[in-house]
C-alpha cells in the first residue's frame, strides 16, 4: 500500500523490521548515504574554493532514494542515474576518488573530464550517465528493458526522474511504451517539491503517481526519506518486473534541501518548509534505527569521513586531462564494449544466486 | 546480378543483415503487419516475427530513445521514421543522448535511423524535407545518403554494422524510379564518395536524388566534359575525393535538394574555399532549394526544388566564366 507522505504531515512510523534486510544491509545503506553526503559536502567546499569548475549540484537530504533503490538492483540490472542520486553510483561500486576527480574535471574522473558533476555512469558497472534534458533517460531505460524482454533475460532497468521532468513528453512516451510492452523497468520519481524554483502546483494538476494507473501499471508512493522503505518498494517493483508483470512507478516524496545548484540561495522556498523537512533527515532517521539495533554509528561516520578525506587528497593530486585529447572519442572505432555488471551488495542476492 | 529497385535493395540489405545477425531488429510505426508506409519491411514480420519487426507506439522520441537503450545493452536496432520529417520529434534523443554518448562516456550506440526523405511528389511541408544538415552539425552521428540501388543496400549494411548512430537518408523519389544491378548476399559499401561520371571541365557535386538530376542535366551539355561526384556519405565527408575532383575540373557546382542555408553543399563549398581555392577557375556555384518550406501544389513545389534545368543553367554560366 502506498505510504502517504506530504509536507506538513508527521513522518510515518519507522517499521522496525522490513524482513528483507540483514543488519549488514542496514549498515551498508547507512554507509552509502553517509558517503554521498560527505562527498557532496567536500565537493561543495571544493567548488567554493574554485576547484570544481562550472556549477555544482547535490542531493542533500535525498540520499535515501538513490541508496535505497540502487540497493535493490542486481548485478546484471542496468541503471540510468539522475543528478541528485550519487549514492546509486556508490552502491554500484564507483570509488569516491573517481567521483571527486570527476567533479574537478580531472583525467581520473569517471568521464575523464568530458563531463561535469553527476553527469556520468560507469559503463563497466552497468550504468549509463544522464543528459541534461530531463527525463530523456526514461526512454533509454525503457529500451534496455525492451532488449531484456526480447532476449528473455531476467533483468531489470531502473531510472530516476524528478517532479519537473513529469511535464515533458518523454515522461509520457516512456510510461506508455513500458506499459504497452509490459517491460521490466522501474521509474523512481523523485518528488523533491521544486523543479529549480517551480513548485509542484505549477508543474501538474494530478499527482504524477496517479498517472501510472492511467497508463496501465501500478504507481506507489513511498516516504523518500526512509531508505529502507525506498529499498522495499524498489525490491518489490523489481520482483514484479522479473516476473513479467511490467513496469512500476515509485514516487519517492522528499525535499530538495539545497538550491538547484550551488549558486541558488533558494529564497523562493519558505524557511519553515525546509526546517520541517530537516526533522525528517534520512540519515538521522537511519541512524536512530541503527542505534536501536545497537550499531556503533559514530565509528561508521569516522570511517567514512576518513575515506573521503583520503579520496579528496588523492583527487586533488591527480592530473587534468591532456588538451590534445579533446577531439578524441567522438565516434566509436571497432567493436563496442558492452556494459559491465555492477556491485549488488544486498544480501538477498546471495540467496538469489544460490537459487540459480 | 539481379536488377532491383532502390527500395527493393534497401529491403534486401535489411533482410540480409537480420538473417546474419540476431541482434539486428526493426522498429517503427506500421513497419510490422503493414510492412511500412513504403513497404520496405513488407513480409518481414512473417520471416522474423513480431518482436524483431516491431510495431511501436506513435512516438518518435520513444523510438529513438528506446533504440539507444537497446543498443547500449547489445542490440542493433534499425529505426524507421515513417517520413524523415518526423525525426524532428526524436531530435533530442538522437542529438543529445545518442550522438554525444561515446564521447561523454565511451559507450557505443550502434543504431541506424532510416529516414525516407526528399520531395517531388506533392508531399507538402511535412513529408518532403531533407534533414541531413541538422545531423551533420551534431557531433557523433554519421550521415549517409545513397543514390543508387547498389549503394543503398551496401550503405545500409555499413550503417547497421557501424558501432555509431547512423542517419540513413533514403530518398523517396528514388524508391521505385531508380533500378540497378545489386549484388546478392551481404556486402558493405565504403562511406566514401563515388565518381558517378568522370569529366574534366566542371564537376557537379551532389548526393541522393540530386545525383540523378545532375546526371540528367549534364548528360549532353554543349559537348563539355562534366564530372558528377556522388558524395554517398556526408559524415564522414570524403574530403579527398571532393578536392581531387576540384583539382581535375577546376569548376564546381554543388547541388542540394535541401534548403540552401547551411546545407551539406554549404559545407562542401566551404571545404573547397579553404582547401581547394588554388585549383579553382571560377566561383563555387550552389544550386539548392531556397529557404522556404516545401510547398504542396506541383507548380510551387517545382519552383522550390532544384530541377535539372536549374543545374544545367548553373553549369552553363560557370563554364562561360
């Protein structure tokens, strides 16, 4: 059943046991969220120091959505990840040093300086980087799922989209296409209340999760600040997908806690709204949950910040790309390299592998 | 060798590639049960099934976007735009997602977009366009425009086997009008220009249907020796073949059926100005459609699309220069 979460309502009760996650899984979810926040905080300060060119976009307060959803995906699943979803890259296995090098336009960044901020996907880990035209990647994910179905493979594609992207045609084309062909694809709609400065009321007249049913498949609303709830919704959507039951739209309700990008002071957002959502911070919530289980979260935080400090030092020390290489790679020459498989740390996949 | 129409040659090439490589599949509007608006895929569904000859929703962005997704996980989609004009609805997916993918993240996108293009039969403003230049300007996309049946088959095979996004412009006015001997079996035509008729006094450079207009216009031009260079591939552009022709002939007429501004021929003219200037014995002359939409009514359409008489006149003036 959909979990109703709206600004102004009390956070939903946190289930003590979702049944699918081991203690190690719960720690891992926390770790990925902490890594995402820590890396982005470090990157923001590097941006302010002039070390990150262009602009900088982060997903502060939205860490649960990418961490939780990516955690439900198998190694052979494929991901098209959005710009406030750094934790999905971390779950798949991209190292912090490559991410920080990416932000700074270094040769060792995931795109070797070709692209900035979170516009990347490591092909070796089964990910395809986003473009700025949103939500173009919904169709790409749909096409991946189409190929999986054509080849009879038990695999799934997933992509994340924002509330603003629901207004564009590609959103509708993808939902319709996926429904008509009953494709194994999951659309995670990250509703963070604002598309740049535009609030939801100026974006749609019907909550987009309702549209799923109109196209002919389930839409489910979850608390986007509860990493385990996001995981569970995605896990079930994947199960449906692999069973041949078609796509799912998951609306993860959250709040964009920072500006659209580093330059944006978001004066258009009422302070009270931000404060209210600060109380529902996804990391604090997972921390309370873990503390209840007797986990030493302070030690985990310490470990993560040490890892980020080392990665930042290494990235800062790494070279910029050679200007002479700027013209290379426009076309592929020779046989294309296929996408590789990513990490899939959820313990449930061990059981899945045992079944196979 | 069997004699096939340009359209049959395209079907033949596509069928051969599908038989040889199970990753290749066709997707588009009405390509399956109906066999395509122009019947290029007639009978394909019977041979290859409904999944490999896929009738899609009416969604061009969806066609290109899902093809990109299928391609990056190992398929070789061949997308049909019912008319080339409709690629405007898939422009973003092609130019921003497909075209920039390999440069941005070293991920190949082997898709072929078949674009039934061109005018000459009262198709009107939305069924007559020649959109090749839109994609020549966008990095990462190859652009092919065959004129003969043999090249149509060989270049389509080349497009399908290429690891990059390829726009394949098949001229509708050649579908049934042009016939030629076409080798059986699979073969690939190189993405290079072809001397359609050698000459030494003047070269007409063209692609697609304009190759035939150029040949007709200069078949007997007051005894002058007129070369016709068929570009065949616009990206990559065979710069050496163009410069060789300029060196041989010293006078150049460049023909486009497309609207003149920034057309493929404008790029050819710029290339010649930059690198062939010393071989010229006169100005580079362009013949192209004026910058107006392609009108419906036959006399209006004839007035807009370059006719053999226009090419003949341009050649005569340049020969007299």
